[in-house]
C-alpha cells in the first residue's frame, strides 16, 4: 500500500481552462485540464508546439490568470495568489539571470527580496546549492563570462536556494547543444533524487519526457490526452495521438476497412486478420486504424494472416539495427530490424506485424480499442 507521504498532492489542476482574447478571436490555450502532481514527483508536460504546455506552467507560476477552474499548491487554492506567494520556483529556458550581478548575487537576490532569512542562512543556502551544482568556483563571475551549461546551473541554483515546494521548468535545456543536453538531463534527475521536490517540467521533446518523467502528461490542442508513466504511454497509448507522439521513430498507421464477420481489416496492400479475441473488442466497427511500432515489425519468410508485403525505399544502417523505409500499397512504413540483412532498394520484402503487439484505434475518434 502506498504511504501517505507518496500520495500527498503537491499540485492540482482542477478543471482548469485558459482563454486568451487574441486579435483574431478567442483562443482556448488550456481546456478543462485535470492533473495531479504528487509530492516528490517529476511530472513532464509534453506535446507539440502550441499545445498549451507553457500556458499550463505559467498558470501554476501565477504568470497567467486562470479563466475557469482551480489551481492548488499543496492544500491552497492559488488562483489569486501572487507568484512570490505560491511557494514555487521557476527555471526558464533563457535562464533570466541579472547580467550585472555576479553568480552569487544572482543566487542571493530572490532570497533577499522575498524571505526574512538572515545573511548567515542565505550564505549557507547559496554555498550548499553551489556545491551541489559544482559552481562554487564561479560565484564571483558575471553571466556573460559563463557557458550555456554554467548559466543553466546558476538558474537552477537560484531556484534551489528558495527551497520551494514545487520546481517549475520550462524547456530548461533547449538552449544547450545535444551532448550537454543529455548530460544535464542526467544531472537534473540526480538533483531531483537528492532534493525530492515535486517538479513540473515542460518539453516538446518526447525523448526527454520518456527519460526524465516519473509520469508524463501528453497535451494536444490544450487538452490532456493521457497522464501516465512513460511506459504506460508507450505500451498502452490512450489514443492515436499519443501513440504517434510517443516513441521514435513514430508508430506506423494504416486506415483499414473492417469486416466484422471475418475479422479482417484491409486497405491497399494490407489484409490483416485479427484474432477472435481482438475481433470481439473491435465489435461492429466498419473502419479502424491499425498501429504498429517500427521496433515491433519482423521480417517474415512466409505469408500469414499477420503479414504484409512492402517495397524497400531506403535502408538506414543504425549500428545495432537497420531502419527500413518501405512502401506498403502506397502507405509509407518504417521498420526497425535488428541484425545484418542484405536488403536493397527496390526489393520486395515480407513483414510480420505480430498480433500480440499491434494497436487498434477507433477509426472515427482515434480512441484506443487495444
Ligand atoms: P511552444 O512549445 O511552441 O512554446 P506551447 O505548447 O508552450 O508551445 P503555449 O505557449 O502554451 O503552447 O500556447 C498555447 C496556445 O495559446 C497557442 O495557440 C498560443 O498561440 C496561444 N497563446 C499563448 N499565449 C497567448 C497570448 N498571450 N495571447 C493569445 N494567445 C496566446
């Protein structure tokens, strides 16, 4: 049984909607959102550009006003609270450091402005955070003498010294080069382990979401699509959007006409026979979307109820595996196949979509059937 500690709520969005009045009419940036962030949890808000991630975070930070619903931090409704009174600390993508202050002054400033801590306590917090982030050698420097990664650490340090009950991070690694970004990901995770403070982290990068989140909230068009662990979202996507967004390379989709009597779905180049149990779940639908992940596709030697044929267009050797791009009856398909095969452009190959791995989505709503 989960302990009270684990289930305590750090943040709650309860029916939260945010509407903007843009010049060309109203925009619903966040639509009736329900999300709970548990104490100590690392929750990632992920979705494509414009889906409402930043707005969701800014509503929690108090940088935007809620149109409808309630935002809570701990037990307090914070809809009308000033940002500084919300017991949160935010780390921005552009670091937002004061250019004329030293690293130490940048880290101290927020504390001096918003808390009644005495100098010795502030020294202590700045020292500890600087140690934790390995920036103690840089305390006298100004931001323009720091690398991107160092600036990011200072921005983190400034948040850590506040000892907030929630950290908010808006794409904090997006200005770093790929290698540094991967390193900082690991560091942020270690930091989170150490501090165990609830964190809401925004990214558009599904790999970042998958590797960092205890749970991820997938947003599209201002609406929550799924809230679950990375593996839940990967293995049991709630709908076609999540299925296509989570996982790289993306899941392949086929729009099939479905014959409920035979349990067979078909389109150009595909005739896929579902098992009886699968057909029971599909029921009387006349159209379904079949989804199969590139890594679940196998090369097959013989035709079967779960095989299709495709023409090879491109082979990308990736080391341990090959990414094969194929044309299956006019639909583009990507298969990721491990091992060394002699596969050439233009060749016809047979592929198996294993029946215990495929996904099916409602042809109209996109909701997962299985
Ligand atoms: P990105 O990854 O590109 O930053 P996002 O997922 O963070 O995108 P938001 O910035 O939250 O998305 O924007 C959500 C929607 O709200 C978009 O359609 C955006 O144009 C709109 N929006 C955001 N801020 C405002 C504003 N101040 N006035 C009008 N519309 C806004």
